C-alpha cells in the first residue's frame, strides 16, 4: 500500500528498458535474506520522473526504497505462509501487462524491437518478477480483506479533507467497439509457406539455420541471434508452436511449418535442460493486401450505414459483425491492466486515441483503420460511452473514487501496523547513503 501512486508505477516499470544511465550496482538494503540494489531504486526513479512527478530527488528515492522494502517484507511473508501462485495466473498477468506496453508502442513487433528480444524471451525474463509481485499482492490483499467503509464513513472522510488537498480525478473514457479484421488471402499464406519450405530445404541440404534466420526471419527479437529463443518451458509458447517444438529431439531436425497467431514458423531444436528447451525459429508473416483491406472497409462501412439509418443497433452490430476480443464483452473495451472499463490513451492504440480526442460522450465514430493488441491492421467503429475530464473530486460525481480513497486510507492504517509488527522480528540493514531518509510507514531504521 504505502504510497499508492508509487506502487502502481513500480509494478508497471518492469516493462521499461532503462537506458538513460548505467548504474554501478551495490546493495542498498537487506530485508531478511532479500536484497535491494541501487539499480532497483534508480530504475524506478527514472520511470517515475518520466511520468512527470516533481518530488524532490532524495525524498522520491527514499519513498521508492521504502516501497521496495515493504514488497520484500510481503514476499518473505508469502514464503512463510506457503502462498501459491499458478502458472496460469502468472501468464494471465504477464499477458495483461504486456498488452499495456504493446498498446503504448503500437505493436508486438515494436515491443520486440524495443527490447531487441523475441516476445518469448521477454516473457521469460519477466515471469519470475511477475510471480513475486503476485505473491506479495496476495499477501497484502489477505491482510486487508476484511476492511470496509460505510457510506457515512466515506462522507466523513471527504468532509475532513482540506479544500486544497482534495483529490484530483484524472481524465478517462469508456469505449465500445465494432471490429472487423481483414482476412489474409490464401495466396498470401501460400506464398509465405512456399518461401519457408524453400528455406527449410536449404537447411536440410546443409545450410545454416542460424544464417537463414538472420537473413529472412521477421521476428526482430530473435533474428539477430540466429533465431535463438533461449531456454523456455512449454507454457512460455503458444500451444500450436509448443506441440511441435517440444517433440523435436535432434539438432539436425527442422520442423514442419507451424501456423500460429503470429504467422508461420519453422523450428530447430538446440538443447534441453530438464523441462526447458532451447530452439531456433524462423518467422514469416503474411501481409494483408490492399484488396483484403478494402473488403473489410466496405463491410464496416455497410455496418456504419445501418447504424446511422437505425436499421441496426450498435449492440446488435457487435453481436453480428464484430470479430475483436471485445465482442465477448458486448463490445466494451476493457482496461488490460486494471480489469475495468476505464481507459486512457496509454491503454488503446494511437489510432483509436486520436479518434476519441475528437468525440463527445455518446458519439459513434465513422469507420477508421486501427490496430489490434498485436499491432495487426483492423477496421473499427467506436462508441464513446463515457468521457470524464480532469477535475477536483466531489461526492456527487465521484462517490466511487472517494470511497476508494477512504478505503485505501483504512487499509493503509492496517498495513502500517502490520509492517511495524513484522519489523520486530525481521532483520533489516540500510546502507548509510540512505541514512537521512524519513520513512513514512515503518520503523525501518530502528532495526
């Protein structure tokens, strides 16, 4: 809990590639047998400052250190309590957070270029971090599970906030959408498969798979490494890929062509360690042709005209015509990180964000070209269901937000008591470079 703003940013920042400076690492704090490095603090600091926060440098770094120590305390408790997180929970959370970053960058390809790694490698790098964070979240949720606030407590909480300290509600919007994805022609698919078969034949005739990957693979993360994915588990890969790749046993084998949501692949086995295997792959992606895009555009324009003529409702159009993921939520676009319908530009593709900026609440857009969460081209119509501008909170319009603020404060009091109780029996050592910190939520320096 601690400072909610910092906690949210610290969770999101694991997907930021810090390149602004190189940090000479050292241990800044030890909590139990867990360590916090200088680079952990510096990376968080750069990310938070990039979001526009204007706290004094030393105060902000002290806040970050306290947040990280709190997380380590929760993690130690999760180990003590034998808290369990399933692989499915980790994968779901990892996909959700990656979806946020993909939306910000514009496509999966840009994400891979950003890290210079394949999507599989990115997931592998962050899986253990996500698991630790989910464990700490589960412990924290358990500590405050019984905390409630009544309507009268919410009212009292709000009335006791000084006028100059009233919380600000950040702008957000809610969307529903109709999505039509252009079909990739069989001609395009066959052309890609033919090219892959030619590459496969060349490898089987003695040419280097790694060289072919460098020359031809369209996976920017692995192509420069000769197509190598690194050691991965079966759950790290999409099922179609895993079912073929994990049946390979010899480095001289080259798989048949595999079709996945990313395109078409061939795979070569490199090495096995326990349940993990290392592969090379070559990815080729069929391109959406102009004709296919025009067909999708014509179809969605017909849908738009039916909506405009009142011969078809927006909701019915979602049911009958939309093929996007949002179809299964009656067209409502969900925030991939928070799991609710509140969105900002960070959580939608740039084309949709640009369209929303010109709309009023209740408007239905004309059809436009946009991108799905994987960066693929789609045609969209969106309805702006809710649009809220930045404003100072009031009880009439923002009861739910104020209720959450009140609940957070009540939870924070419980958390603070828990921290200080745990510190009575937990070893903590903080480097002297942080000896001037005035920690807000725990007696960390008394340990």
